[in-house]
C-alpha cells in the first residue's frame, strides 16, 4: 500500500486487550471473557447476538454494530460469511530491538 508509513507495527495481544479493557472499564463496560458468540442476526438498527455464558446458558443482546476482532478464523467472520482479505506475502516481521 502506498503510504508514508510503509511498515508493519506489532503489538502483543495481551497489551491490546489490556488497553481496550481499561478503556471499556472507564466507560462503565464490563468485559465478560466467559461468553462465547454462537449466533447473530442482522437487524435494521444493528445486530442481535446470541451468547453462551460460562455456565452453558444462552443469552441474547443487541448492539448497533458488531466488531470482528477475533482473528482470521473468527466466529464473527464465519457467522457473517466473510473472509479475511489480503495476505502477508512480502511482509517481513522482525523483533523490535529495545533501546538502552
């Protein structure tokens, strides 16, 4: 891609989750890591999501949108019938050297 920034930056998944969890907590949102998305239904005003909770029970919730940030083989992509487009062909990933 033609860009002023023709490189890839990597951030550890644990760091991404920490930052997002802290921001959500600041907005009054509690993250339920024991829930699993098992179904979704598009609606004119957003999406209805079916969740399986840690105890195995089913719950439903609605939201204006759903973000699929769960990887290339994601449940969100499977349920929406979409794929991860593009490739990493030609990318070089190198560990970042720490500066002293």
